[in-house]
């Protein structure tokens, strides 16, 4: 993934709210983000593999590095 993807700030904040409310309790943080934003539709899945497997703070750091939250 050469360039960062754009993500609407309100959508990201809503994801964080759901995460905090244990809406995704059976999923890792990165897995929940991947599924919530339907990232399976993107063609560069290799770049997303590490995100899908990440959990907690590591996943949040990856998200903030991979996406421009605007």
C-alpha cells in the first residue's frame, strides 16, 4: 500500500466508540476494523494482513499509520 487511504474522522470515532463499548469483543482490534470498514473490497490485501492480525494499541498504531483520518 504505497499511499495512505483516507478515512472520515467521524467514521473512525464511531468505530472507536463501538470498540470501547465491546461491540467487537470476539474480534481482535485490527480484525474488527477490517470487518467494520469492509476492507476485503480493497485490492491490496497483502498490506492489510498485518492490520487484520493486530490487536490493541498495535492495531491502533497501524491504523493511524496506514490511513489519513480526516
